[in-house]
RNA sequence: GGCGGCAUAGCCAAGUGGCUAAGGCAGUGGUCUGCAAAACCAUUAUUCCCCAGUUCGACUCUGGGUGCCGCCUCCA
C-alpha cells in the first residue's frame, strides 16, 4: 500500500514518493521558546509524533528534525520584562517544552537545532541570496526582494498585487517593496547580537529554518510540516529564500495541521484564550488528550471543551476495559467461549488491513479509531455471550484482536499501559477520594449478600444506597459481587 | 478588500459518483438483575446548508448563494 498525503502545495492528496528509497526527511517548525506551550502546540507535536511513528511502522527510516526558535522579537521583549537574558529565557522554556513532550508521550526528534547555533549557516545563506541579487542590504538590515522570485505566493495561493492591495503592511522606508521581509536585523543596543558582513545583528525569523533544513537535509527534502498559520508568511518565505539560493525545489510535500479552538475561536497567545499543556494534564490524562486529538482529522479545526474531553476519556476507558477483559480470559474460560460468527470473524481478521488503509489515506486517525471501536464492540459482544461448545481457536481470535488493537493504538501513543493495571490504577486513584474503607465495603457487601439470600430486599437496597452515598457501585455477577468507585 | 478552508443526526466526527452514509458521546426500548450497575441487542440522518447544472444516477463533480472559521501583523 502507498501512503497518500495531502500536500498544501498542490492542494491534493498524493502518493508519498521519497527522494531516497525508504527514507523520509521530515522537518517540522517547532516553537518560539518564550512561554509555556498550550494545547495548540500539543496538537502539533502529537500529530507529527503520530506521523513519524506511522511512517516508521510502515517501514520508512524517518529523519525527524524539529527546531527551536531561540532568538526573536518576542523572546527579546519577554526577557527584558523578566529582567533576564534571551538565552536564559529560551533555555528555560525549551526545558519546559521537553518536560511537556515527556508528559504527552511524544518521541524526541532526531535533531532539535537552535537558531542561535546556526548563525554561520544563516549568514552564508544570506550572502548567497545577496550574491544572486535576491536580497539587499539597507542600513544594516538585509531584506529579501520578493519581486525577484516569480513563484512568490505559490504555497499560499496569493499574488503580490493582491496582498499589497490589502495594505495591512507596515510602512518601512528601508524596504524597496513593502512585502520584502527581513533576513537580518540590526540589533539595538542591549539586544543579543552576532557579527556579520552587515554589522552586528541577528537573523530574521524565516531564514533559520531554511538554513537548518539545508544543513541537515540538503537543498531538497521530502516533507516539511507545521501549523496552518505558518503557511503564510513563514513557509512562503522559506521557499523563497531556499529556492532562490539553491535553484532547486525546496520541499516536495507540505503538511499543515489545523488549529485547536475554544468556542470555535483559534486558541492563541494574542487572544489569551489558551490552556497550557500543564494545566490540561492536571485534569485529563495524556492518553485522553491524544484520543481527543485523533478523533478528528489532523487538518480539521478541533474545538476543545470539557464535554469533548470527557467523551475522549470514556473512549480510552472503553478500550482499556475491553482489553483487560480479553487479557483476563484464560484456559478456564475456553469451554465457555462461543463459536464466533463468520461476519465477526471476518471483521476482526480484517482489522489490521482496515486500520492500515485508513492511516494510509492521509493519516485518517478518526476513521481508524472508528474501526478500533467497532472491533471493541465486536470483541465485547463475543466476550459477553459465553455459551458452550467453544474452540481454542476462538480464544486465539480474541487475543489476536487485542494485540492488533494494542499495536495500532501504540502508534498513536495510546494504550501504552497494561490494560488490567490501567483499570486497577484508575480504581486506586478513585479510592483516594472515597470516604469508606475497603474493609467496610467488603463487610457491607457480605451483609447485603446475606440479606439477598434471605430475600430481605429492604436491607439489601439500604446497603446499596448507603454504598452509593460513598460513590461505591456494586455489580452482581456470576462470580459474586464486585464493586467500583463511581466516576 | 484579497486568498484559503469548512458546512453530514441532540453533540463530536469519518466517508463515498450507484452497495446498510463509519465510529464515539448522549437519548430511547429491550436482554440480564430481586431491584440495580456494567455489558450486550435494537433503535435515533429516506438523508448529508440552500438553489441551479452535469449524469442513467450526486451527499459526493461544476457554477451561484448563505453561514462559519482561518490567513493576509506574532502565532502550532
């Protein structure tokens, strides 16, 4: 099967064709390190984590680079506010970012380059652009000459005339054209600076990615990713810089994911309506967040709400519960398992193929999750109906289905815990909140069961109500009465 | 103003030129239970924003309209 990916550049899904057989070079724009990351960043990192894991699962060697922007206007401003250096500030938030990534269960990129560690590469690239007349110096700044690049606007589907008509561009006398963007900026006194042929200054925002991508992947590479908001101007400008400097196509496939919204508005620092990863993880597990994120296509806007998170949590529990049940099936149960209907059997044995087909289709996690839940339902159905005349073969089907589900969910960074432990731990966590001891509960259950034997329903109900007041819910099963803490 | 995207049941959300329009949450009826819970079964869009067109046939393609969102300034 071929993996098909929606390419922003062409607006179509295309078969993935790598430059080198079996190798994917992937560059993702990372964060500007000046604050804690919010759910939007979480979606970005989780989506690309899934993409990398799925590509690797599909047999590709993926070289995954994600940068940090550790010098820019916002960092300078924030550092000044906090009375610290840009270096201290960015180091602190890069550290926080790494902590968040571990909490979320994301793998690390192979390389995490910093802009400030690539100043020579940046300067070289700017010099190449000046040599080719695509850039010019103006009072210590260097600007890219957008008029010189005939493809400017190809990624975002714009043209220079339309954009200038918009007139939302700050007037700057140093520029030949208002749309020209800075490659190098003169530093003001007290700001961080590096030596350059144009005097002391610092790089513009876009140039770092062009320089670092070139360093690690050469002039042309396979996939470049980021949020939709980076399409213009950031990625447009990267293309301009890189292609004008090298004369080669910069990137073959552009992947852009959608935003996380709150009440249908984009979550962003400027709007102040953001929730940090840390805040949200106090309330919900990383796996709940991941399921929530994967319940929609990565390009769709995703609206965050408590209800949506509760739905996702119920989904995670549902899968774990099913897998815990399957894991608990042992040879004693063999005789009780039913023959599995032909239809269910086919459904389960096709699961892996269906999951793969969904993922191959532009990483359609929502559809894949649909298949997983469908399989969970089927497995539950089989486990629940336990008539006689079963064959070991049936147990095998259930165990294999459980393995397929687990293996696939692991690609999404989900179901990484032992299901039985998960169910148990969830229970244990709830235990802390209850106001009655397990011993007392057991005593009351024993008493209730005696009352039930005596057909003293009044007393039995009384005990159940009493336990319910303590959030304890009983389940009368064939093997006796079990209990759980109600969520 | 320019450009791009989206519109599918109470909510979230896949999907396809013709086969039952996935799945989750919530709801309803049932099985089970002394009553419950959990689980399971059944059920919840004769229809996919509106209007035209293409087609033997469109929710899916084309054109127009409406609404929402995003980008054009920093942004994942």
